[in-house]
C-alpha cells in the first residue's frame, strides 16, 4: 500500500511541476503590455469633473454642510431651522 501511495505522490508532484513550467513558459512568451503614460499636466478625458461645493460650518453645533443646503441668517450659517432658531436667541 505504501508503494502505491508513493507513486501517487510522485505523479502529482510531476504534474504540478509540469503545470508550473507551462505557465512560466506561457508568461514568458507573452509580449509585455506597455502602459500609455500621459503627462501629468494633460487633462483627463471622459466625464467632466464636478465643481467643488462650498462647505460651511453650523454656528450652533459645528457640523459641516454644503452651503446650498445651509440656512443663512444674520451672516451666520446653520444646519437646520431649529439650530438657526436656537442660535439666534
């Protein structure tokens, strides 16, 4: 029984070695893909970038919110109507 197990292991190791050698040979024969590098100053193609949104800080709780969603009152910025009411009193 030990002889059979020995030969099974030898065959499996041989098959593994052949597979690794074939993979190495295939990888070696493939032409290298060159990445097309572009200068860093060149603009990206594709979808245009969105403009950065202005972020303001709530004068009551300190949370940051987009300026178009904030409540503006008396030169201050608030994250909600309730904070505007509480902060202005």
